[in-house]
C-alpha cells in the first residue's frame, strides 16, 4: 500500500528503482538528493516556485539557532501523545526539513515531506 497518490490521476504511486509510478504509467523520477518532484505540467518549473536558494539557506541558518526549539518540542510531545503506532508522519510545507529532522531524531517513523520550493526540498532531502 502506498501513502502517496499520483497528482495526475489519483492512483497509488509505487516506488520502482529510482522513480515512482502509478498503474496508469505516470512516472516521477527521484532526484540525486533523494526527493521526488510531484508537481505536474506547467508547475514543474520548481526554480520559480516557492523560496529561492538564498531564502532557503537563510531560513536554515535561522532555525539552526534554536529559536523555534520549544515549538518543535511541543510538536514532538503531541505526536507522542496522539500519534501512537502511526508509521508515517507528514510534514506539509516542510521547508528545509528542520522540524522533520528533529521529529525523526525522537520518533521512529516514516517521514513524508512536501514543499513547493525545490531549494527547500533539496535541503530537506
């Protein structure tokens, strides 16, 4: 069973080698960094979508200073409280992956991360 559906037809996307493919043969390749771009059609211009590289690096630098550690600690507490036995955590608008990384260090789970910015997802991967 797949946790990811094809953005074109809604069928399950299954991993095969270095890509994800649905039963209708829509295919999405894995980048060398490990992420998959699921934007379809004219939205594939990920360079123009979301934060650029400088913005992504600036956000990463800011978060690494720990200003939002108390928020991530609370998120982790809530996942432990309400997410018992959940095999997957989904981080929508994951940015550069700072929160996801903190969650994965504390809670063994599969992590699905989504962001419109190609630069943010590269950092998260």
